[in-house]
């Protein structure tokens, strides 16, 4: 199991005004712009500071903070299938049944922590 969990991939933070949030993190806090994508209805902007990546998650349709302002913590894993089996063995609440393909051999999978917090496994 020690090689299964590699490190923190990113921390997702909800942004009620995405462009304002991007400017704040870059201009005020010194984050570096990495990239932005829109895999579905929500745009995501990835920024980095000192090796830590923050994913700004666009707020849509008033679903502002259903999972909190700090939306999720993503953990980088070596083998997402084994990581999901590990969760099942520990009776963790899963929010989906299969990992989602993000393209280019990347996958993610969401689940809940013991206090209902939203967590993600990410495999590159």
C-alpha cells in the first residue's frame, strides 16, 4: 500500500467569480498559471505555488458550496483500480462505481471521507 498513494495531486477550491479568483491567486498570492480546461459544464483553472497545485472550480447555477468552498482534495495514486479496491475493503462511501477517463491516460475517481468531505483519486 505504501506505493499506492503517491502524494497530493491538487486542492479544488470553488470560485464564485472565476476570473477574479484567477487574478487574485496569480497577482496577490504569486501562483503560476498552469492551464484551464472545461471537461463538462464547469471550467477549471489550475495554478501552482511551491509544488502545490490549486484547481479553481467555476461555480454554476447557484450550486455554490454544496461540497464547501474547499471543494475537494485530490490524491495522486499509482494504480487507481487498486486504490478503489482499497477503499471498498475499508467500506468507504463511493460516489461513483468506475474511474472516469480524463483522456491522455489520466483517470479520476471521487469518494467521501468520514465527515462527508469530497476526496478524489487521480492517476496520470
